[in-house]
C-alpha cells in the first residue's frame, strides 16, 4: 500500500479554502453556461479557479523538493501577458473599439455627458473602501473603486498598476467587475427604481436619425485620442487602443483587419485573459474577508454609477424643453450593450410605445470612452497624491 | 574581546562610571523608542481621515477632469457635425 502512497499525496494537501474555490469555480461555470452571463470570461475564469487550486498543481510555478523550480503555464501567462506589460487587457481594447458603432453618440453629442456622470460609482466606491476597511491605502481603495468602471480590462489594468505583483485583490476585483457586468440586468433595474418615478420611466424621446459623415467618423477616434492625451495622459494606452480599433473599423479600407479585430483577436485575448487572471484566485489568498468586502463595495459602485447618470438626466430636465427619460443616464455605464437594453426594456414595461434604445446606446458607448479615461485618471491622481 | 574590555575597565578602577554611563544609554534609548511609538500611534490615528480626504480630493479632481474631457470631445464632435451641415446647406 505504501508503494502507491504518492497517489494520495494530493488529497492530503487539500484545505477547506481549496474546496471553497472549487465551489466558486463551479458557480462561475454554471452562470456562464446556464444563465449565459458573460460566458466568454466567466467560464475561463471559473475553470482557471479550479485549475490553480488543485493540490501541487503544475499550472502555477512549483518548487520541487530538490529545490528546482518548475514554471507553471498560468503563472507564466500572468507574468508575460499582464504583469510585464498589461498587454492582454490593452490589446482587447482594439477589438472592443472595432466592434463599437459610435454613430448614435456622434449624432447626439450631448450624450457624452452621461458617460462621464455614470462613472460616479468609481469615486464613491473609492471613498467607501477607505471608510469601511481603513487597513487599505489609497492604492487598494482606488483599485476596488475601479470596479465601478463596469469594464473588465480597465479594472484589471488599473488594479495591476496600483497593486503589488500577484496581489490577491486583482483576482477579486476582476471577478467582481465581470460578475456585476453580467448582472447588470438584475442590479440596474433595482437601482433605477429607487430614484425614478413610473412617470419618468415612461417618458418617450424623439430620435431623429441624422447621418454622420464618413469624415467625422474617421476624425473622431483621432481627435479623441489627442484630447484625452492632453488631459489624462495615463488613459492614452486604453483610449488610444480603443480608438485605434475604431479607426480600423471606420476607415473603410481595412475590412478584413476590422473583422479580425472584432472576432479572432477579441476571442483569443478574452479566452487567454479569463484563464490568466485566475492566477490571482489561489485559495490561500482569495478566500479572505477582503474578497467579500470587494464584492460588496463593487456592487455599491454599480449602484452609484446608475445614480450618477440618472441624477444628471434629472438635472438637465430642469432646463430642457423636451424632457429626457432619466434611464438613458443609467445607460451611461460601460457595460455594453446590456445597460442600454435594460433601459429600453424598462421603458417599454412602463409604456409599451416608448423607444429610447438609440439614446441609451449613445450614452452606453460614451460610457466606454469615459470609463477608459476614468481608469487613466485614477492611476494619475492616486500616484500624484500617494 | 568583551573580557579584555572589562578587565581594562577594572584595571583603570572606573567600574562605577561604566555602569552609570551604560544605564544612561539604555534609558535614553528607551525614551527615544517610546517617543517613536507615540509618534506612530499619532500618525495611525490621523491616517484614515487623511486618506478619506485624499479620496474626496480624487472624487472632485477625477469627476472634474472627466467632465472636461467629455465636454471637449462633445464640442469637437459638434464642430465636425456643423461642417457637414453647412456643406449640405
């Protein structure tokens, strides 16, 4: 029997924290497949959570009894793809940019403001982190706050830049960001109903589709990158790659490249990003009270994002001749296209004839730009103050 | 080495002064270290308020800069749209 004792070695290494991680991994895989919530990311993350928590797993770097170090593939991917250059989250922005049609936003430029207002949750969550968990410094609090950007790659990039290498908070933040993005259809209606009346939600808005010239569509990504570069240089890698992807889409001469960016590139990076980020989900560091606090504050960040957008719409309604449906403000978060779909669905529930989808979509893509700018601003401000 | 020093001190008949001076050194170190502890306690009690204030500053500056950036992009878009409209007219 002792001859086969090596077979049982793994069982002896299992702790209750490992079991919790298996459950979390299984839960992520379940919601990805059964509920179809962000399956492209939650499924790789869920599987990765199990992979990195198997006893003596070769997926992360191990030191053998003879002192030899064996490099694990997930740890290597993390070091190369995220730690060394943040390449994975940044490159993903090319694909996102290539997928976005800024048309509804360009024809109604006022919608840009909702993108800014709906980032309020980032900053409220930052302050809440400092109040609730004083052990965290500004870097940790800002990293938790960025969950409010409602944008996975931005959350990963910012938290990685502000936190120490391999910090367990990075995993918790990524899980919270993607989970709440997936749960936008559940979280946002509750928040919207808290501060809007039935009458406000039923407001119908006229949409006069004005065509946007090709020149505007081409100049927009270039000029936006330049403006952001002057105001928030730390945002340039995010906004620049987002706009680069959009320029490929709009220029009209790189059709194949645009399609590659939208499909092959995005899928490949998303697949690798999900399983790579699971390196930060190792049981001994992930199963802590801090992870729970991250999840709670992350939820609050999404709620305050929603409040920020709605309150701006209500404020603008004080002066506007034609009233706006305040739910288009709620669509100003970055979670695209779920947030705009939620706004449209709720408007139709109150009044079946109400159509606000184009306004909501415009605010929603404004949120994409604003969240990337906010990510860079947070890094810039925390470094200047800290 | 220590034995040599002690024997040298004994030879010079200055044992008392050595004892006194060593006590002084020890006691002064204790005072310094307790002050340091006090100082660190003071800092740690003030730290949360300071960082919350920093958080509020980041809120103000961050939202301000974000709105400035988005307004500039909005105005640029409006200008580009107006060129197109003029062309049509």
